[in-house]
C-alpha cells in the first residue's frame, strides 16, 4: 500500500529532463513525497535517479512518459532485518516496449552510464512491460524522520550524490 504518490507528465524533449529534476527537488523541498528523506543526501540521490530514468525515456524512446514517485510503508519482513527505512519508489512509464539495456561506457564516453548509476544508487531497480510500453522503476530506502543516516545499516546507506 502506498502512503503518498505524485506524478508528472514528461514530453519527449530533452528540456523535460531538467523540468523533472526541478519537480523532484520541489517534492523533496516540500517534504512531499519524501517525508522519509529529511536530509539532503537521499534527496539528491532521488533527483539524480529521476534525471537518469527520465533521460533514458526521453532519449531512447522519443515518446511522452509519466514520472511517478511514491513513498511506501516499510515492509514488515525488511523491518525485522533491521531495515527501518521507508522505500521511496520512482517509476517512469513510457510507450516503448524495448527493454532497458545497461551499457558499458568507455572511459571517454559522455553517455551510457545511466542504468549503471541507477544500479549503484538505488536499493532495487527493475522494469516490466506496461501495455505497449514499459515501466522502469527503482527504490531507495530512506532513513525514518529524526533518525540520522548513520543509524541506517551500512548495506542500506546511499552514496551522496549532488546534481
């Protein structure tokens, strides 16, 4: 069950990536939809993940997309293992049925690292068919409000990202 969900429609234009980043920053800045991420590092990570997911949708499909962000209650099984964070789920739904394929970018390449960043920064990610298109998603486990990030188990800590 989702506690809170917001969405943004994205046109198939590169300028929409910056708009999606601004929108995500505004959501974090208002405490919505990320009450689970009160400190800057997870908020910055969420903005970077949005940037990568929306860039992939805009650049590789050339079709409109929908960005969704939802804060979910912690799963009881995860809480029992010491994972007290509340998952924040990001989804981008687009009209292309082609699977997202991670690439190996060369040292001097200026692109091709998006899904690699998603894999490193998110706690989980994946994709699934959605109608004639697909849904690419990732989740970040944020520390509960009032709990310092250092109190989150080391396996669940995020690498601070600034974008």
